[in-house]
């Protein structure tokens, strides 16, 4: 029997998976004589509570309760879902992400722990239907990344096209974002924050050479270059979208490769 999981990503981008077993899972920072099931550490700012939040299983469904002094944020799985504070005890839905403040680069750059709930038995959206009852799968353009061959494909429905001409930073961006998906078959929207992507491309700020710095302008340059390759129309992004004030959303294709049509090549 497949169990639900939490995909945990630290503020520096280190990722791991925690399988939810039993009927309760505690999350927080370690302290003498206290160690939660999921330890969020190190905690350089002292912002994480010893018992930050609790997940509990009730009638086959996982719920989360906030116990943190500094609160916990919830980023709903819905593409148009807005980040908001967790309110008391709430049910978790496949793809929901808990955001726990872990560190800061400056007053304007806050870094979060991200804990994404993965329900292996989540019901997938049914195909759209014509008036005559015939089923039709919506053709959402997405990216499939072949890690073995370091190849990028744009998929749309049952077709896929090889993308050529991506530069190394473009590959890094797509490799990181596709790796943040749940791995379940289908097309999934993966949202990453600006700071996370900057650290993925240029390492965390504390590791930058003296006198060097990278910001959202540098990140936007990489995104524009990627869009010129992967988007059917770079002026109307559908694969790599901007999420205002947060970061970027990539539609990721997981699972077997669709039928291939050939090559896509764009000139800068």
C-alpha cells in the first residue's frame, strides 16, 4: 500500500522525502529531550517552534494543525491559489505546500522551508467532454526533462517535441523545477520562489565570491532565454509562467514519454 508523503525542501534547496506512517507526524526544531518526526534545522534565526505543526490522520485523510508562535503559511495546490496563513486545523490536499520561515538574506529576502503533501491516491481531474459525451483530454503544454540524456521536451497532449539550444543555466533551471514535482503521472504545476531559484542557479548567497551578487534581474534573464526555447509563443508564456511577487510556475510532464514529432529550434 502506497502511503502519503511530505516532500521537504530546506531554505538552501536540500530536498528529502518523509513517508507519513502511523496516525500522527510532528514538525519543528530539535531541542534537549525533544525531537519531532520531521526536524527543521538548522534554525539560525530561532523562528521555528519546537512543536511547529502537527499532522494527524483522521478517517483516512491527513490534517494539519498550526502550533507555531510565528505561524505557518499554506500555499494551496490550485494554480491560482494564494499563499495565506494556516488557520487552526485544516485538511491537506494533494500538492498543498506548508511554508515555514527559516532564514533571511535581507529584510526583503526571506527563506522558507517547503513541505509539500503528496497523496499517492489523489483523484485526478476527469477529461473534458464534448456535448455528444466523447472524452477529450485538455492539451496543456508542459516540459518533460530527461535526466539521463539531459534532454528537454515540450509535451502537449500525446505529442512531444525535442527542445534544442538551451544554455547551461536554462538546463539548471528546468532540472531544478522539474525535480520539485511529486513524480506522479500527468501534468503538474510546480511553483518555485525567486530566492529558491537564485540559490539553485548560483548557490546560496553565503557561498558567492566576494563582490559578486545575483538578484531577480539575473533570474529573469535566464527565464527569458528559456521561454524563447520552450514556449510556442514566448510573448504569451504557457509553460513557464510568472507568479507575481512569488516566483515562477512550470508545468511539468511526469510519466512515460508521449509520441515524438521531431525537433523544435528557435533562434535568439
